[in-house]
C-alpha cells in the first residue's frame, strides 16, 4: 500500500526509522551499519532501506530538507507504515562558543520560526520536545561510546539563508545548541500522530566562527552519531522489554 511519496508495501518498514535529511546519507547508513539491507523506497530518490543492526530490524530513510518535507515523510511513516520511533540523524550549525564542529548535539526541544506547530495547536505555542526515553538512551549510548554530547534546545529554521542578521545573536543568548531545519516539525508530527521522536545532529559548521568540517572528518564524526542512534534503539528495546 503506497503513499504519494513512498512506494513501500505495508510491513516493509521496521517500527523504528533513522532519518537523515540527505537520502545519500540514508544509503550510506544502510550499507555501512545494516546487515541484509534492502531498498524499499526510491520515489523522488528519497531512498529508504530496511535491514538489521545487531539482529534488530531497523529502517533508514531520508526526509529531505525543511519542515514541510520531513512532515510529509514522518506523517506517512506513522499513519501508513505503523512506525513508532523516528530518530533524525542530521547535521547542524553551531552558534555558541562552547559548541564546535564535530560536536554531537541532541535536541531535547526545538524552537522554530516555522508556523506549523501553531497551525496544528490552534494558534498556541506548542513546546516541541523530543521523547524523553529516546533522548535519555541516546545520551547513555554516547556516554558508553565516550562521545561527549551537548543536550538542549535546537533551532529549526525555515530559511537556510536567513536575512535577519541579528537572529544568530539571539540564538546564542538563548543557549541554542544547534541550528537545523526539521526537528520542531518532526516533534510536532510525532505528537499529532502518537509516535516518539528524537534528534541527534553533528555540527558541520560554526555559523559565527566560520569553521566547517572537511568531508573526511564529516564521514568519521557522522559515524559516531549513527552508532549512538543505533545503540539507543537497542537500549530503548531493553527498557521496553523490562530488562
Ligand atoms: O544534514 P541534514 O540532515 O539535511 O540537516 C541539515 O542540512 C540541511 C541544510 O543544509 C537541512 O536539512 C538541515 O537541517
Ligand atoms: O540547517 C543548517 C545546517 C547546517 N548549518 C546551518 O547553518 N544550518
């Protein structure tokens, strides 16, 4: 049973989907970390795969750039494919002095200049937050791997090229740990349709200092983020099983 954007049959997706913005990163995750991965979506080249990680079935699919795009894929995964957990594995920009390129940040909450959550929340300010247990398990997985993480408020921007030159200073002052373009929308969709969501990002550039990650460093640092996300799923399973 396809949707307008996903050709997979019902049952093709695992109950947990890792979601990078970039579909090529989805393919990389499938080829690098999953066993017996099979491609289940190619519509619009938004590649999706299902395979196993340490014996656990897991899916990975790109969600594109921006809240409108992630909202479509997250909604269809939840309502048409019974997906219960969505973990964004993205890149983000840094604005704070104590956050640097290569750092891993976890989005406990997500502020935004997008109006989507007000649209769905009757004009009120919806506190877009990650699932507590998924977030906790990501933090614990990072600690076990010896990867320091910063956990806090992400800013999901509608505009990558924002003409408001003073916005960055406000984001710094309010302690935003990373600037990206989807988490607030993902959290809103998860709340609306009853799924659990989390966001883990690797800092690819520092918006104030102008630093950015080389492609080589990007590959290895992103691998740390992927294993944090994958191991957090196993921890979440263990908790649900009462272990
Ligand atoms: O690397 P991804 O996951 O796409 O995330 C970030 O990169 C894109 C902008 O370049 C936006 O999607 C932003 O959220
Ligand atoms: O959305 C993004 C992603 C990386 N860096 C940014 O400044 N913004």
